[in-house]
């Protein structure tokens, strides 16, 4: 998914992350080749916690993350071996309480099936003050339980991410960095609750509020 201010998340449909322009459904942004892990200052810088400095040794250490939400806990295994730049960033932010007291602002229930979170402003336009490259895109697929980065085009990852609650076909343009190990039922309960269609049919704010109380990181 993309941040609303930019472009796409789509297979047959478009999923924007923020609010404005869309990429044509038939012309998804090209998947970028893997690049060295560098965190580059970027705007916006909402709830700014600093900019991480990548440490490949620390980044390789496996961990799981549990989001304590008002609808129940959701736990995923971080793919530190496949997406170390992304998982290192997520851990950096989580350990600095970046996601605490935020909410998941977007639910899609038609053609693409995701719950989008990670924006402290709750608008779909927020970010942590830095961006970093895409990775783990070769052969990327998005079955139920996938955790992947939302973006506004190639190599524009920040803090926004999405959970796939039902098998979804997307272009391989969104870095998969986690796999849900507990709480898929929570995601499906949220999906059954529906959304308000504010972004179009099947795309809006979840009816059941998904407030993230805290994110707990556990070494594996």
C-alpha cells in the first residue's frame, strides 16, 4: 500500500497510502533492486525518534513483535534474514515507543485485503523522519499473515506498514518483512467489522477501532 499522498497498492485495484495521486492500475511502480541499507533524512518527521544507524550484526538477530491493540494482540515473526534493513528500522521505532498510542487508520475489504498501521498522525501521510530502500521483493507474494511496508513509490519506506488478513494479489513492490504467528483471527475480526468507505468502496477507516497500546519486541 502506498501512502495516500502518492501512489498505488494494487493488483486489480489501487490502494493509496495517503490522499492524492494514483498510479495507473496497469502501470505499477517498478520493483527496485536491493540497495545498501541507508536511512536517509526525509519529511515528514512525526513523533521523531532519531535516525537509526544500521548495524548488520544486531540486525541479523531474530525477534518477534507483539502489537497490543484494543481488539487483541497480534504477533509476527520478523524476517531479519530477508529484510534486515526493514526489520532493524521497525525494532528501532518500536523500542522507542513510536507506535504506542497510535491507531491503524486504513482497512481494505475489496480486491485487496489489508489493515494499514504505523502512522502516528493517523492520516496516512505521516512518517518517522527518514526513508530507506526496498528489499526482499524478488518473488514477493502477499498471502494472509504477511506483514509488509507501505510506501509512496520505490525506496520510500518509512514507518507505515500493513497486515494482510486474506490472501491478496499485489505487484511485488512492497517489502515483506514479517509473518503473523498469532492474531490472524484478530485481524479477521477487524475485517468482518467493516470500514467506512471514506477512500472509496471497500477502503476506509476500520469500524472497530484498532488502537495500538504498545509494541513489545522479544528476542528469539
